[in-house]
């Protein structure tokens, strides 16, 4: 959940940890793409920037 909050703050993108949908321990997250192409591109750019700054988000 901490990484979801980190992405919300840094990338301005809301994600949902996949653990919210299963009892199994998972290291994935879900993203809705029900938005305009412009917003999706902005979101992907924001995620890419944060991933590049943070390195692996599994650390």
C-alpha cells in the first residue's frame, strides 16, 4: 500500500494493489485505463519517470 501512496504523490497516478483482490501475497498492482488517451499518456509518462527515479519498485 505504501508504494500506491508513493505513486499517487509522485506520479499523480492512483493504483490499487492486487492484494486487494486476492488473499494470495502478490507484488502487482491494477490500473484502470478508462480515461482519455491524453490522460493515459500523461499517467504512463508519470509512472515511467517515477520508476526511473526509484529504480525497481520491488526494492
